[in-house]
């Protein structure tokens, strides 16, 4: 199953990059529908990669915000 995960994750990274470029925050849903008609397994792996990467980005932004506030308070 590593091939499915690798392919789905690569597609997820590319989708997230295009979402950021275009501002279309629902693009992944359309990509998911296209994938799902051929392979529900790949669709689920893709959606998992999207969720994991979005969660990591949200967590990173939060961490950077907390760090910036801490550093500013120290000044």
C-alpha cells in the first residue's frame, strides 16, 4: 500500500500548493470526487494526506504566533 500512500500524498501536496496559489480552499473536494469515481482507496488516502497536512500547517502557524508573541513580550 505504500505506492497508494505515496501517490496520494504527492497529489495532496500539489493540490494544497494550487489551493494556496488560487485561493480556492475547496479544490481538494473536487479533486477527491474525480479520484473517488475510479478508486475509493486512493480517495481516502488523498483525503487523509490533505487532513494531516492541513492540521500540520495550522499547528505550525499557531506555534509561530505563540513564539512571536513570547519574543515580543521579552523585548
